[in-house]
C-alpha cells in the first residue's frame, strides 16, 4: 500500500463530506513523507513519537491536535490493513486551553497592512495581495481558511456582499462589507487582473497566480510582524513567537463588542448578529471574549453593577 496514494484518497473522501482539511493535509503530508523516507509502510505509535522529535518544537496542545489528525488517518488505514496501529489519545496528554487573544490597536493594524505592501515579490503579487488579505480579515473577522477559499464569483463588490460558501464545518453565510472595503478590494482586483492578464478563479492569488495556502499566509504574516517589531526577527525564515493572524479575528469581535457597550446598546440582543456574522457554532464561543479581554470584562461588570443598583433603588 502506498501511504501517499492512500492519503490522497482519504483527503478526497473527507473533503467530499464537507471538512476543511487545509491544516490536516499539511500535517499528514509531512508525517507520510517522514514514514516513506524511512521506507516504513505502517503507522505505529513509536513512529509517531520519532516524527515528533524531528518535526520541531510546538506546544503540548498543538501536538495533541496533530495526534488527533494522525489518529483519524490511522483509523482509515487500519480498516484497510489491521497491521496499522492506531496511536492512543493518551500518547500526548493535553488539556485544551484557549490562548489569550492579542488585541491589535488600530495603529498596529495600519502598520501591518502598510508593511505587507513592502513584501518582496518577483512579479508584484505579494505586495498587492497581502495588504488586501490582512485588511479584509481585520475588518470582517474571517478565518484564514475562509479568506483563502474565496473565489472571484463569491465577492460581489457592486453590492458590497461576500458570499462565504466554504465556512467552517461546511456552513455558508453572507457578509456585508462597508463601501470603503469594497473600494479597496475593487482596486486590488483591478491590479490583480492587470498583472495576470485575465481574471482568475481564486480572489486572492500568490506570486504564481494560484490560490494562497494556509502556510504561505501564516509565513507572510509572521514576516510582516517581524518587520514592524511585533515579533523578534528569526534566522532561517522561522516564524518566531508573537501575535498571530488569527488574533485579527479576535480583534474584530472585541472592537465590535466594545462599541456596543460604549454606545449603550443591549449586548444580548446584538450578540446574535455577531455570532451569525462570524460563523460561530455556539454562544459560548462569542461570549468568551468578555472573559478573555479585561476591558470588556470591566465594561460588562460595570453595566451589571449599574443594573443591580437601579433594581435596588426601585
């Protein structure tokens, strides 16, 4: 059995079921390459641990997620050949903890977008694509996978609506955007089509004129953060540690909620709009921001105290 061919079949079947496999595909391809480089034909727990040693440093929770990806693939392989071992979940003990979000200031977002326009590019695409990409994520809270999956036909700049057809867990939704955002994206589209000589299928394109990948987006965001001092500069093109691109999504949500409190709006009534806009699966995923961000928690606490004081007076 060719592990590479079986991986292709596995990914194809899961994609047809509606799963977003951008991260899983990258991780599993590296795992399979590790096995095949050593002429290994079957998955075992010992080989997973060997791969972990050479893969590179990562948190325990990250490795627990990678183990989960390998376990699902191993289950598939085990159904075809019982000689494949399914690594136990206890191999990487981990208790999931959500990372504290980094909330960007408006000035930091401005510097990120400006620095993205300085990224080196052999034909000019990186310098126009990444400012537009990072800017769109910052004003819509899109997930990376969602922004990468956008096609030209999904972005209606005439009416200012983005049709998200490949959201998390296969769910779709419509995202209205401001006139300012539409104007910026129109200008990006014009430059993209002029450089390519035609209109492509993907909305955001790489230097090769192809769809961006999760890896390339994260790498270029890390490079930009190093350029402006949000991450320490690294040798050998390493990402380093610091604020993540996903924190742009957190920042969008937090700023929307802060404005609600400052404008005196009913947060519980407004929350359903934000949950729908961001494509969250549960109320707790959105309300979590109130606990995670001190400024939001302080505003929520103050409003609760004021409400209780009014009840006492009445």
